[in-house]
């Protein structure tokens, strides 16, 4: 009896190894960055705490964490709920009034495909390389949605990389912007005389996009449908409470459980390996290539329009809405305090959001079709 009791009391210690100890340090670092450095606190705190629990014996394989993981990740429910909230926050009017900005949203996805090729060169399987490439969307829910279908064994490092690089946008992008553009280019003023967008067009746009994506890229349809549902709630009259709930309670609760579920997969013996390091490095490469490609396309548009386009808006053709748009606008203001390109930047940023979802669908079609 005494031996059995002693075994029960020491069972937790017996299963605790150096990998678990190191991952607990990682968990505490994530929580520190979230609280004291304000790096994506709404997600890094749950991820960090989930990681802490996972390495204390409460992983996604047991108990209530298993319930959250099975119900939220395996069913793809949580990323879709988050996309409803994101859609309710997005204003498509800047994009609808300047449809040429959709080209920047496409250019901002170049890192996805470049990283896919790099992943294949590094001997990852096609599904794994496609899942890693999704980090280049700089869109956590898209990366989680894609990786949970293609490479669930890489879900934890892919999710951590996607959200970590999202939070590090203010650190990673500005040096690239300054390296690739001159002060004169960053000081270019862009006229903003928006075309009037009718209320009917604002409502029809998300419905038509959902229809087209479902036909052309059906694998992206669930994400796009969730995004556009949220946007319809934003723009429709008489559903203000639903729009408010989607933007606040719904997205906050889904983000909380998503973070816990992702953190619960960060078990020391599974997470600490060279493959994880490769995923993190490839994710950073994807982010850098996205930014470089966007800026190059912005410079091309500047040349074609004879100096009417500020190349900085190319850097926000990624999906990190609205952070990337605000950062490009801030860089323009630093070059010239009278230079306001926020609406153009937000238009490109919204295009990047759409581009990332479509790119995720293409990755799924490519990898699942083989």
C-alpha cells in the first residue's frame, strides 16, 4: 500500500525530463513576451500556458485539453470562428475603391510558394512543405487550418512561428523597408479621392467572392466563407449585436481556446528536434520573401505610374491585418510628416488577407491532390 502511494506521489516526477523543463522555460518566455513586451498577448499567453500544462502532464492527449483539441482543431472549428471575427473587423471599401491594390495582395504571398520549394529541397514531404509554406501567409488561422489538414505533426511549430512572426512585424519589416526603398520613395504622396462604393456593392462583394472561391478553389471555401460571413454581419443593417459579438466575444473566446490547444501540443520530446528548428527558420524566410516581393512589386507600380504609388504599400500585401497596414503608413509618416497613405495601405492589407486565404486553398489543392 505504501509503495503504491509513493508511486502515485512520484508519478509526475518520473515522467518529467529535461525536454519538459526546457519547454517550460519556453512557455515562460512566451508569457513574458506577451505580458511585458505586448507581443500578441491574446494568443501568446494561452499558447504559453498550454505549453506549460502540456509539459506537466496535461497535453492534448488527455483530459480537458484533449476535448479542446479534438473539438476545436481536428474539426477546424476554432480557425473558422476566428475568421468570422476577422471578417467583421475588415472594411473592404478601400479595396473596392482601388481594385488595382489586389495585385499587391497577390505579390505578398510569394514567400509561401518560395518556401514550399525550399521545404521540398530540404527533404520535407510535399504536404509538410506546403504546411510550412502557409506560415508565409502571416495569418495564424490560415496556417493552422492548412497544417491541421496536411501535417498535423507540425501543427505546434507552424502555429508558434505564424503568430510569433505576426507579433514581430514591427521589428522585422522596418529594416527591410529602409533597405529596399529610398527616403524619396517613402515620401511619395498618394492622392486619395475614393470612388463612392454603394451599399449594394459592399454587400454583394463578400457574397460574390464566396461564390467564386467555392468554384475555383473549393479547398479555401470554408475559410473564405467564414471571413465573408463576418463581413456581411459588419455591413448589414439590423445585426449590430451579431457584428459586435463576432468582433469581441466570439473571436476572443475562440482565440483563447485555440492558443490553449496549440500550446498543449508543445510537448518537450516531440517539439525539441531539428525539424522544429527547420520549420521556424523556413517561416522566417517566408516572411522576409513576402515583404521583399511586395516591396519590389510596389516599386514596379511606382515606376509604371511614374511616381504615383508609394512602394511602402507593397509591404502590407501580407495578411497581418491591420498591423502591416499601420506599419507602412507609419514608415511613410516618418519619412514625411505630411504623408498620409493609411487608406492605400489598408486597401493593400485587405487584399493580402484575401490573398492568404486563396493561397491556403491552393496549397491544400496541391498537396492533397497528389
